[in-house]
């Protein structure tokens, strides 16, 4: 058996070991051709190559696609518009990596609602997360605004009961990811432009969804502490996370 030593690296929430194996001698080396293409007939290999070429995009074509995509994004931000709708995010700053505290996050997608509690300690790159996932019932997608947001508030209430025995000792900032096209003029404001992902609930398009959600929170016991801290964002957090991924490894 080959002996090895390892170097340990601490990631976001776990420790990885990257082994450094000792050199193998000839007696311990075995030839294994399973899974290789060594025994495939040449005419079949030629056909496979044709299929591979159909799915291969050369560098020049990739540059063309990238440039065209970027131009469409710029057109979407211009007055004349474009094929890709673009909306200002009003995210004027990026995380520094020095953020600390406990936060609640809601992510409403087309299939599931995720409720998360994230604690950021003083040590950079570390976090502790507790999360639950709740199914978005199909009938809810064609219900009313009150039923939709009260269901979300009920899921949050259930999460609080399960993890805090129904009580929260202090105000918790609440981030609400409403994954639908919204016009945002400021951070706690979002006017739904149109439903996607199979939703068709009357009386929501063209209206600010934040007051609707906050009203549902006020109806639930022990949830009023979150109402003043409610925020709504689109999925721009993915871009923010990618642009600041270095902070996670500092």
C-alpha cells in the first residue's frame, strides 16, 4: 500500500485533504484499458468524431457569441431596449468579507420556498447556516395574493417555531429573494412586472410586493420583528457572490 502525506485546507464549512502519494514501482502498476477507446473500430471512431465536432464551438465563435450577448445586454439597458430585458439592480456596493451577525433569508422560486438562517462569525470565510425547504403547491400559483404571501409567512413561522421555539429575542434582518422580474427604485421596494415560472395570480403585477408580504407577516404571531427589515431582491446575489468569491477563501 502506498503511503501518503496530506496538506489540509479549510474551506467554507469543511476541511479537505489533498494527498501526496508516494511513487509507485513497476510491480505495483497495472494496465487498465476499461473505459478507453483503444478497441473501438476506426470507422466507428470516425463517426464519433463527427458527432463531437457538432458539439464543439471554436474560440472564434465563442468570442462572437460573447460579444453579441454583451451588446444585447447593453441594448437592454438603453432606452431603445433589446431582446433581453434589463433592470437596474441598485446594488452600489459589494460585501467586504467583514460582515458579522445573524440574518434570515427567503428564496421564493417556482418550485420551492427556502428559508435560511445564516450566522456570520468574525472569522472571514466562515458561516453557519440552518435551512428548510417548503414545496410551492401548484394550486397556489393560481390563487390570490393574500394566499400566496400568507403561505410564505406561515413557512417562515414554522421555521421560527422549529429553530427558536416560536420566539426571536432580537430583530433579525430579513432578505427576500423574489425571483421574478421587478422594477426596484430602492432596496425595500419591488414592483412585479410580470409573472413567470407558471404563476398567474391576479392583482400582483404592477404592484409593490413588499407591502403585501409585510402585511402577511403582521398577521402572524412573533413575526412582526421582521417586517421593518424586509428586503426584496432578484437573483443578483449570484452575480455578487461570484464577483466576491475571493472573500470566502480569505
